[in-house]
C-alpha cells in the first residue's frame, strides 16, 4: 500500500518576522514536516484570481526547531491553490 504524500500550503505573515518560540503556525509546519508532507509557503499578497481560479506564488519551505534559523525557502512558483491537499490560512486579515 502506497501512502500519499500530502501537499500542504500555508498562508501566513512573513515567516522571517515570526517569533519562532511562540508561533503556532511554525509548530504546525514542524509537525506536518515530521509526517513527510510537502510544505509550501505563501503570504496573503501572493494570492490572486485568474479567470475564476485561485492562484498563488508559493515557495517550497523547510522548517527547523531552531530560533536562529527556523526556515529555508525555495524559489517562488505559480501554483493553483486547488491543487493542494490542504490550504491553511493563519494570517490576520
């Protein structure tokens, strides 16, 4: 039996400005990464509609439980938000 690797996109405030010791979104990302899920990062301003389809400029992200270097972010890629298995929005609108 093959286990599907979930694709998770998280829309959050700029990750470089969070307080890693207190940030619940980072805690969720760490837990998801431990499960082997693919993580993508977006900010609210990186989302738009194109012909009625929700799109986003997403970055692959790797997170660490380290207050001096808690993330690595890949190059942006345009993605259809509907292609993700999970979409979490933790930013304050």
